[in-house]
């Protein structure tokens, strides 16, 4: 290979990401870039082309990453190769964000011209700064009536500490400022500088499973060259594979003879399962290995667990197969079989966070057509037993007998809540009520405050975020990071239906809140569970002590009175609807319980979790 | 095979707050054209079934009694001429306030109508007002006196319970007043909240104070007891009669037998096909003007649905479903298909059985839908 030509090519590569808060217009901006670089013919443009899954499009969030190669003919007459690396926009996926940022030399920071800098933006900008990226601020949506670019510029300078004088003013929707931005990418973002002759060092920043080719890795080559036929090794787990294909996404896969230092592309090597590869791991050659891996590897660990059960227990195998399929594309999803007395056979699944959990649940129901019962999300508790051992408990019903427990620890997070100053009081009141411990408070400017609290993760999982949104009129944003375990006065609360304890409804609560929460749950269940053919008592209990009780009255009358002048099909429809509704319920002992009841235990009404 | 015909008159002078049957305000409607087309439909459809004879006729609505004397005369004489009906039960639905004089009643009687179904709903004037009825209880007495004077003896009235703000005492009073009229037949229905009604609208805004399910059940129990004590035996979930006065036409539905449906939105069941006519008046009239039948949809019942209907309709009757008839009709025993279902329902006290029949227990009558659903076939029955 001609090293000179390769070096010349390397000089014309620019690798960058777009960092933005959800809704600040990242996907639209990416679409405009694709359009302007003629990567996608305009007539083929489907709005927001980088977000491929339906769910992503619906929720306006990006889950899987994409790296697209674009050719840009610059004003200086030269042609540049751009690699646009898309990043997920949610805190649950911050590790994936950090890995894709590590594949870049620069980042475009998109800030909404009206809303300004948000906590989420900050978190990702810090990740970008952490990766030594050159940052180009772009103020988007300047066509909005409420746009205030000068204020936003000041925010960028004060809150983030980067120059914003020459920020690009853009409207991705209207196509304003896009070309300026592309020119700035060439002038501001450095070309990659990796040594083409050094041993191969490439970072895996994403992976997807393809049923024909096996796992397809998204990689950034830092040093050396990789081509089909090479024997490669994963530096973390030591596994070796033979490369079958390399190429770039443009945005469809285009085969290449090799990928070299500076390139961002894909690689396949007949890798059978996604668990063999980990995002953040480094690829090198078996016979000429790199000395050091790319820094920053971290094992992704689930934070939130819940039980997933098929409503129809004969669908257990289908659920397992569907979870396996999802795991092919989601290295962070974990699951293992578990059994519940109430719900039968199912899986205890681990997720990076609540959004991740919601997304998986929805995909199972939508793509695989499964009716599921989800138990309330739980964190992992550490039970310190009297015999000196420690037990990890991800399922509340498995909490050991109180008599054998010395103490219980729960995960705490370092939560940073960014909020306009007028809501500081409300935030502190809420955090206090949720067992938070105040750390510091920082005025970012006259009007924005960053309030730091130490909070139990379980409270965040419960309803903290919803309460935060409602008590700050939606202005607050939350970012959090696990900081470790602390001892708390926790107890297991059981729920009894018709006198029988239902394991799937057990939860771990703080002693001081147990009575109140017990009443809430019992009341909620009373409303959610339809009348049965007999009266059903609903009780909350700690050990043998009943702390709350309500009765679901017996069904007294349910018979269609009339025949509608011989319109039998109408009657049939009604009966079929009733029957279908019943099938979606789970028989617990002799009580029919609707799916929502199982979620009710740890969620308040109208819960919209971190969806947007 | 017993066959009936239902004739739908979709016009009303006033729309009741709970009704979502196919109906429109009378004013400005092409009523005369409708009657012409209705008769045309009867000619077209009966010509296709030359072997069918009709055992019962039923004119319902809407408000059939809202037609003028002249219109009634034309409709009824036309029907008698066209339809292969040579006597048998002939029912006409009427509002009390259309029977305050005897002129319409006379036309009905002269044309062979021999059963009246009068929409009384309640004897409490406040309640009548609240549910959008325009008649008052005094009208009911006048209407029934007139009907008897003209010669009608087979008269039925409807009562509704679980009405907004209705109490157990209100309903008890209405039942007593109804029974005091000493009619041979009564129907009583609990309110069904339907979409596209005033009530549904109120309910959505939280402004429909309906009695609780417990009160509803108590009201139903009260009706069962009072009618039984008065010698009006229950023969169907909502129907009560002196022996010999059971509605032959309604029994056709529950026995899963055949009937024509004439008129806008009417349903029929012929051969293995259930069909329904276009509901909107113009959509109903247009094909008939062009000499075509106004059928909106047809559904050929698969065997499974015929079986289900035999049961969920048949079980509405006090007599229940006959096992031998079932086996003869479908070629296998009820037990071979529903053995488990029946056992389960019997164990839950909802169903009873002997060698000949299965039928609802008293508890089963209250929870009929629980029973009917169980007879719907699906992959895991």
C-alpha cells in the first residue's frame, strides 16, 4: 500500500459527533448534513434518517449509534471525508456516548436558541471535553420567535466555559447555517493523526447483530491498518477472530479493502454473539499487537432490575427467544430465568436505567407481539447477613428473612439537578422528602442553579423524576451517577391479595415511609383490580403486621340487558372484548389481576418516566 | 323453520339521552320515500327466498309510532300485501304520547298488528325528564286504556333501571305501577351506556350520577322478585310474561333462528349469513332507487360462530339450551366441545345442567356475560 497516499487521505478526514440535549434538533441537523453532502438523495430522505428504529423515531431519542461517511466538497476546492458519529441522547446511555465521543476529534455542540444549555447538554459536553475534542458550538432553531442567541452564547461561555462568540447560528429545519458549520468542521476540527505503520489499535464503539454476517462492529481505527483476512484480538477478553469484511456506512454499507488510522467504519469477523464483544474494548492484531488499549474501557452494569413475565405462561419460550434476539443488539441488557409463585416462569432483567427498561419492554410487546407483566423496577440491595456474608438482592421477594439480616445497603447516586433559581426551594423540598442528602449548590449564572444531592437510586426509580418535573414546571433536568452503597433502614413490604402474599408485588421500602406507601399501593390496587366474583381484601404487610387494608367489592351484575333488534354481531363484539380483556389479566390464586397492577407498586399515577 | 321479520323505522320526534340505535330527527326527513323504499326492499328480498314463510313481524325503531296515520296505513297494508305472513305475532313499538288518541291504534289493529310494545321506561316524571323522554306517566295510563279500547290485549311495556339518580325506591314504585296495570308482558333493562349519546357525553365529563353496580344488582333482584310474585314468569334475562304471552319474535333471536331485517341499519340472519343494511337514510335509499338491495355488510358465519351463538343467545332464556337439539344441529354433543367449560361454570354456581338442558342459575343471570364469554371458542378452549 502507498503510505504517502494514505497519509494524504488521512489529512482530509474529519471525525465528529453531535452533542445535544434531546429535542434540541440533533437528528434534524444530521439529516441536513446528509442532504448537503449528497449522501442521501433528497427524495430518499426520510426525516431523521439516522434514527432507524420506530421507537426511536416516536420518542425522538436515539438508542443505537450510527457512524456515517460523507464526502464534502469544501469551498477550498478539496474534498473531505467526514465521519458523523451519532450518539444516544439519554443519561441511561452515557457510557455509549462517551465511547462514541472517544472515536472523534471534534464535536458539534447543538444548543436550542430558546431553551439554552440544559443539564443533559452539559453532561455530554463534559464527556467531549474529557475526550479532548474540539467543540464547535451551534445555536439551533434561530428561526423560532423565542430564540435568544445572545443569551445562549453567554450561557455557553458561562456554564460550559467555551468560547461562543463565533458560534454558528443555524436552523436545521430551515436549512440555515449548515454550510457554515461544515466549513467550520474543516477548519476547526483537526485531522486524525494516528500512525499508519504502528500495530493496529481500534476502538469498538458500537455493535449490532446481523443474521447473515454475525456481529457488525463499529470501530474507530487509531493506529495501523486492518483488512479482511487479518487475525484480530479483543484486548479485554482475549478472544480472536478472522476479519471477513471491512467498510463504511454511507449510509448503506460499502465494502472497503482496508480501514486505516483515522477511519471510522464497520468490521465483521464471523462473531457469533454480541456478548463476545464489548463496547469500549480495543481491537488489535494477533501477530502484531498494540501495547496499550484505548483508555476508558468500563464494563457496563445494569442499574435497574425488573421481572418480565408472559401473561400467557405458554409464551415463556417465546419471551426467552425474543430477549435473546434483543440482546444480540444490546450488550447492556441482561436477563436470567426466575420463578414467581404468582406469575410463574419469567426473567429477571437488568437495564442501564428506566428508559432502557421502557424501551425493551415496548420492543418486546411491539416487535415480538408479547403480552407482558412487568414487576416494579428495583435496584440491587446489599443485605448484610448476621453470619457476616453479604447477599445481593435484585428481586425484593428474595430479601432474606429479617431475622437473619444485620443491615441493608442501597445504592446512592450523585444527582445534579439543574434548575432556574426560582425553583431551588421546590427542588430541595422534594429531594429532602426523598431521603436526599444535600451536597452543594452552584449558581451557574444569575438564573440557573446546579443543585447537588446524594439520593437513593430507588427513589429516582420510583417517582423522583416525575415529581421533579411537576414541581419545577418541567424546567429542571436531572443527571445522576452511581456513587456507592449506604446503609438504610429498609424493610420488605408484602402485598396480600385475598389473604395470600403475592411475591411479584413485594417491594423494599424505607421504614419511615412504609405505612404511607402501603396505603398508597393498597388503594391503587383496589382501583386497578376489577371486581371479582367474590370480595377480595388487599393488604400491605411488613412481616406479619398488616399496615394497610382495602376491599375490592364482589362483582354483582354483569349481563348485557338487550339484544339490539337482532343485531347479534354487536353483542358478540362486546363479549369478545370482555374476554380479551380478561385474557390480558393474570390469575393469582383465584383473583384476576390486570398487568398494570404489577407496575403500580412502585409507580405513581400518570407516570411518564424519563421519556423525554 | 320459524322465521321472523324485523322492520326498522329510524325516525324520532325526540332523541332520548341514552339511545344510540339508528335514528334521526323526524323533521325534514324523506319519510314517504323511506316507506316506498322499505316496501321495495321487502319485495326484492322476499323474492330471493320464495320458500320462506314468516311466523312473526316486528316493527321497531326509532319510533314507528311517530309516522302519520296515512304513512302507517301505507306501510302496514303494503307489508301485508308483500310479505308471506298469514297470521302470527305482529308487534309494533310505540311511544305513549303517540297513543293519546286512538286513530293510529285503529290503523294498527285493522292491519293485523296484535302486540304492542310501549316504551314507558319509568313512572317517575322527574326521571323521564332527566332521560329525555317527552311523555309523562299519566300518558301511559291513557295510552294503555286507548289500546285496550281498540282491542289490543297483548301489550308489553319496557322499564329501564340504573338511570341517573334513580333510587331503589323509585324503581320499586315504577315496578309496582307497571304490575298494577296487569299487562301480560314486561321487559326491564339496565341502562347501557353507549357512545354517541347525551349520557355518554355527560359521563365523560363526570356529570352522570349513575347508581353503583351494587344498587343495579339490587334493582335487578327486585324486578325478578316482583314480576315472579305477580305471576309474570321470567323467560329471558330481561323479559317476563304470563304463560302464552312470551314474545315469539324475540324468541327467534335467542333460539338462533332466522329473520329478515328490513330498513335502515336493520340486521337479518338468513341461511348462514348475518347481514346488516346501510344505516344512514340516504345510503339506505340510494341502492333501492337503483333497484339493488341496501346491504352494507354480510358475514357468513363459520361453524364455530354458529355454535357460540347457539349458546350465548340460548342461555339468555330461562329454559336454557337443549342438548339434543344442539347435537342434532351440529353433529356432536355439547359435552364433547364444552364439557370442561360447563363443569367449571357449574362449579362456580353460574350454570346448572340436567340430562336435557343447560341453563343459567340465578347467580348466572346476574353474571351472564361471565358465562357467555366462557362459551366463546378460541385456540385454548
